[in-house]
């Protein structure tokens, strides 16, 4: 499924409306919002201030503008944007994310075109600044500062290409794009934005040295980014630096992940430890010469052979993340800090969760970014707890800033050495603690009436799943309209219609890339993204998905395919009309039939299923009762709502 970014006007209207309602914002419940900290959690990165040291890693949580809103609401202040590259027409297999216990994925770069990614990041930048003005969590002014970090790969030729070079230039100065987006907004929404918004979206690149990025090119890429773009660079290093035998011993033997099958080729073709240290030493000089800053990041995911049944069997490799990667990445960071005397700034990603984030921050690894844990139940709402644990570290050390915390703990190198020794023997990172699977019940999903546990809503990084409020409906008898042999209509009994739940789960297809994560955590079988009602934002995206059932809805009209048959529902002051192109009927508020039309040449036996009418009418009515991607067109956003 191709992602379809939503207009800034829709996203901002929804943000303004929901931030005033004291309820969910982009389906993130109020109790999951970050409410601030009693201590100063800010960090200085490349000469700029971020109000907290955490954020989403480059990946599924940083591709669309609404993802960045959700991350910010969770407490993120450093957004590592999803990796872009010159090849922006990738085919990503589906499903592509498996967080059944640890983490695996086969998704590795942007799914949008370069220009679409640029626009999404610019929209996200504007929305973050709208959040700073609206301040729905009532945070202190010093808790609002936010940074964007560009992630780019994977070859020098690609990064030097006109497409990527101009893309990076626009990230440095997005004035034309920001002005265009702002000017497209109606006045009442434009008022939600601050008058002054920085034109530079980001001045820092995290270079992903992955997916065939030749080791001898990494240094030249960094030098090019220094010289051509005057950008600070963080070199994201790979777990393969540890060496094949060492990784196999650590993960397969010491931690017990005996099912893992490493890819020796990924080790043989990657940067070696000694070469990495020598390269970083040379790049220190190049950074000083260019007036830019240099850092490293541990780490990318680990390439392993696909030994599971979840991904398409055509995928020979997959990428490991989560708990085992935490131990491996921390071990590498500790070794690197010791080898470099702690003088090179280190950022971190790998198996971060609410129990270890404060430990990693206290070691001086800044910023800390996360992906896998945000794909678990609670989603973006898990972030606030990462930050909640840090003040205790301050109190324990008698520190008032993050820099002072690291210093009082003995410095980065010592802290990492101690922490690495601890996590290697911590049972919670070993196989025995991470081999379970989410609980399933013996029932299968269908269009309506699931367990309504809402897990699928929170675990979707794109906010594609959402809830619709519907009435409970006692079963009642249906009669279909059927074309007889003489061309006349007859009524035939056709079972019943009933709803046992007053909350139904729906899917916004344009924000769903069918990653499969909601299927992992759904207690029922079938996958919410496959079987729940799918809504499209426009007739264009609806028609593009002609092979799928789904609906496109505008006020007064709903068109949709059910079991491959297209139906149209119209609702206006004159009544309700429902049809499938062959039979059309007016239906009164009491369910009685009015005028009926049959198309010329209707085939005898053709049946208009009235179950489909009740399904579509239930969904249509329910959509407008809450704020969502569909109902946004009717949200009452007035100038008074957007006043700061």
C-alpha cells in the first residue's frame, strides 16, 4: 500500500481542535501525554538546544508529519527523520515489521518520494511549532525546544546526486516551502502558527553506513557533507564492528539466542574496528578544519538471516533490534568510548525502553532514540516513562544538568564500562525472557465487533487505526432486494444485522503501509489492517486500491466496496439512498423502503444486500462522532480556537 500524506490544513485543524478538548490528540490518550519534568532535561547538540534527550529513531515513527506530532506529545525533542536516499522508488515487502518478542524488520528506507519526504518534514516542523504555541500539556517554555536530525544514506554518488544535494539544501533553508505551506492555510489555521519559525529544518546529518555503503566511501561522504553542505555529521556505525565470532558468542551463546543465523557477508563487507578508529581520528581533523562537529552513533540494526515465517519467504535477510541489540550496541559504545578517551560525542539507539533509558542517558549517550519499544502496546505513550525515571538519577548523583550527571558518575567511558558489564549478565536481555509471544484467543476478526482492546490503535506508528463509536444493535431480520426473472424486484429474507459492541475499530488506508505490527499484537486472528473497515482520503486513493475493499466518505456521501461490490450511500435532507449501480432504493429513518430504481438490463438474480446498507450507514454515522482523519473536514476550527 502506498502511503498518502495528508494536507497540512487537515493535520493542523485536527491538532487545534483536539488540543482544546482535553481528550486524545491524534488518538494518543491524555494520560499518555508527556507532562514535563521537575528537572532540566535539556541537551545541547551541535550548538543547538533540545528540551529533552530522547526521540524516535529513523524509521516508521518519523516518516509522516503526524508521527512527529505524536512523538512530540510523548516527550520527544530530537526527531531522527526516516532515512532518505537517491533511490526513492523502493518496493518494501509486506508485512515488514515483527515485534513479537524482540524486533525484526525488512523495512530500511523511505517509502515516499524525496519531494514527498521533504514536504512531510516541513509539515512536521510547522506542526511542532504549532504545538509549542498551543502547548496542550501546559509545559514550561524551556520544555518546548525541538531539533530535527536528517538521516541519509547510502553511497557518495547518491548523496552527491542533484536530487539529494538539492534536498539537503532545502533542509538547510526551507523558506520557500514553509512559506508555500503557510500561505495555503486558511487564515484561522495560519493563526495557530507562531509568527516566526526557523527556516532551517536541520543542520545535522546522521549518516547511515548500511545497505551496501562501501567502507572506503564513508569517510569521503562525511568530508563531502562538511565541505558542500556545512552540516554536522554523526556517523551511524553497525553492530558488525564487533566481529563475527564475538557477535555470535555474545548473542547466540551468552544471551542464548541460538535461533539467530548471522550473515557472514555483512561482516566481511563492512567497516572493521581498526579502520573505524583510524577513520574517526582523521574525520576529527576534517571536522575541525571545516568548522563542523563530528559524532558517532551506536548502532544500526544487525543483519541476520530470515528464519521466521512472518515475512515473505523471498526475503533472505532481516534486521534485528530490541533487547539483544541493546547489549551488543552498549558493548560497542563502551569499547569505543574507552578507545577514544570519551572525547567523541556518542548518540545511541538499540533496545531502549523505560527501564534502561535513564541508565543510558546517565552514561552520557545523547540523544537516545528508540523504535522497537514504541511498536509495542502503548506506542508513543511509552515515551513519557523514559523521561520520568531520569530525575531520580539527578537526585542520586546530586546533579542539576545532564552534563553534570555524567561528570558526577565518573565520565562517559567509566559509566559505559560499568553499564556494559551489567547488561551482559542481566536476564531481561537474554532469550529466556524474550521468547514469549502475545496472547491470542480462538476467534477471527471481521468487519465489526472485535474485542475492542484498542491495542492496534496504539501500536500503529502512523496512527492509521482508530475507533468509531456505534450503537449496540439487537439482531433484526433483513430482506434483500432481488431482481426476478421478469425484471421485477422481490424481497427475500437474508439473515440478520446486529452489533454487540459500541466501539468499532477502523483503518485509515492512506496512512497504513500494511507493516503488520497491529496483527502481531491483536489477540484475534486475521489482522486489523486487513479485515477492519478501511477508509481512504479521496476518490483517487480509493480507486488506486481497486483490489481492496474500503470506503471513501465526504459529508452526505459514502462510496465503498464490500466483498468487491461497490455501493453508494447518500444522506441528505431529502432522505437516504443506497444502491450498487444496478438496484437503488430510498430508505426512511424507520427502515422502510421508498422509491426503488432498477437499471436497464439488470440480470435476473441480482441481489442488493441490505446488510451492506446497515453496515455503511452505521460506519457513516459513527465517523462524525469523533475527530479522525475522515471527519477532519467537518471539525469546527474557528479563529478563537487557534488563539495562542
